[in-house]
């Protein structure tokens, strides 16, 4: 029995409440961060062996066209049939500079009338084959209007296209990340059909929501070039979700086993608005192969979220896989492989603890799926993982400024922000 040591007349101290026992996954009792506990080790039911509920995914193709790069022309009904046959639930049919007048007639700012409760088709915009596409191909999703310029095939007037789209609440990304050079050199004109020239500038100026790819690499949906660019941005402290699309019928003439798609975590009923909001929040993966899924949690935080810890305090890394074939999953910390886990076909889980000395982004990738990051904030400090990556981006903006002197005010703004982050990363001089 506890005895009071207080002054005469003081109330006796209450007996302390014993600490609860640590959660034991599999004991049939939901405790701690457990979301469920059905007392078994099966991953084929509504409760994983990790005592987490299986991730619920909605698949989308954010890059379809009614008019392709050749003579192909597809009606809304035909595009919806393609979406259904491809095994995705949400399709963005993008009006662009080819067939512009014909396809814009289908744009309403709402789902196409051919949509069903389980499959949505929605017309939006790709800034491609317009004069405004010089900086790269923008995907503007969730628009209320397509009229970014009274003369879209000429130099646009009024607000810049990205600001115009974001003022409507649109989710704006840049396509064709796979064209970025993998050898560390800067892209030179002509730079491929659709080089995302100004992506680093738009990210640095806070005007970009995601980066998309339309062709996968040989070992991951993100090839070495786009991974180099994405890693540099993330290591400089920017938060950039990733996404995938088919660019049907230009880069991909069918939705084959290696055509990228965007999967988002979305437990609500399928909707275009819900899909876009999940993408905006970074709750996304880029995936190939209809049956392949990969989820990552860090101490309960989901994709796109952040978790706060102290230096050296361990975080819990949870992996959930749904693969058609056996494979390996790499867990990346600031772009470096921290751990590799094996995965069998079907649904599997993995868990391990990880301690971080400084803030970091953590993502996972396999041959078929790459996730957007979870962000770990250590001791309240922002991610500043690499002065070399920050300097690479500074030097790229200088390179771009020499190519396009007319845009130098925007480039100067981006350069100042990148240089600030370079200094915060511990950099001394960026040549």
C-alpha cells in the first residue's frame, strides 16, 4: 500500500495506475496502434497479420486522350470502356492541342455522363501542343474552365497557366518525368518530345502538386532519370507526390502489363474529386501490373503524412504487399536503400524498427510499385538531406535561365529559395 508523505492534514497520494501491457498482435484485443486484432496470422481477411487493416486503393489513369498522336479518335464511351478494361476506376481524358475543338465539347467541369458509380471519366486539360507548353506538359485536373488563354495556340495572356489552374482549385502536375537525363547532366534542347523543363522551378515556387511518369524503368516504375530529379527535390525539402498515366494513345497504345497507373489510398466511394484530393495529399503510388500494390506506414502515418519524433527515437516501418509474383521491396531513406524485404505472391506484411538522427523522407519501391513518401520530422526540423542535391537544382535553374531569358524573374525567385535551402543543408559554396 502506498503511504502519503505529505504534511499533516494533506490527502493521501492515490495509488498509481499500472502501465498497460504492451500490445500483442494476435491476442484478439485491439491495443495501441493496432487497427484490428482477429487473433490469427492470415493476411487474406479484413485484418492483416500486423494487426492493421488492408490498404484500400482506387486506381486511376490521369493521362488519356480522345485524340491520339495519330489518326485515333475516341468518344467518351470508348474511353470509358478502355478505363474499365484496363482495370482502373478513374480516367482523366485530357483535352490538348490535337483535336482541341472536338474534345473540348465534352468538357463540363463534371464527370462525363457516360460515367458509372464504379468507373468515372472526367475531361480535363493537358497543356501540350500549345505555345504555353514550352516549359513542359502540365496536367491540370479538376478544372472548372479550359480557357487559360483567349488564343491558346498563341502566347498565352493573363495569369500564368499554373496560377490560373490552381485558382480554380485544380490539382496540377507535370508529365513525362521519364525523359529527365539519368547521368546527372542537364537536359539540352530539344530534350525529347516533352521534357519537364520547368518542374524544379515550379516546385521551388510552390506551384506543383505532383510529378507523373508514362514509361517505367527496367527495375522500378521510376527509371534512373526521374528518380534522380525526384530525389533531389525531396532531399532539398520539397514534398512531391508521384503518379503514373498511360498517355494513351501516344506513348502507350494499349494498357499493357508495364503501363503506369496511379493508385491512391481512398476508402470513400469512388469519385473523381476524392481521387484528386488523395493525389494532392501524396497518398499515391505509381504502379504497373493490374494486381500489384504496395503500401508503407511509418509509426502509423500513411503516405503523404508526417510523423514527429526525437533524434534517435525509433519509428516503426510497416510494409504491405500485394504482388502477382515473388519480389523484393526496398525501403528508401532520403533516396538510399535502408532495408530490403522479400515478398511472396499474394498479400504479405513486413515490419521493422528504424532510428533516424535527422529528418528524412521514407518511401518504398519494388519492380512493380513505387510509393510517394512518408515524412519523418526529427526534433521539429525540416528535411534538408543533401547540399549536393540542392546545389544541383540551383545550377539547373542557372542553366535554364540561360536558355529562356524571358522567364528570368520566376527563375530568380526559384533560385533564391533553392539557395536558401542549400545553405540550410550545410552547403558552403554552390559553384
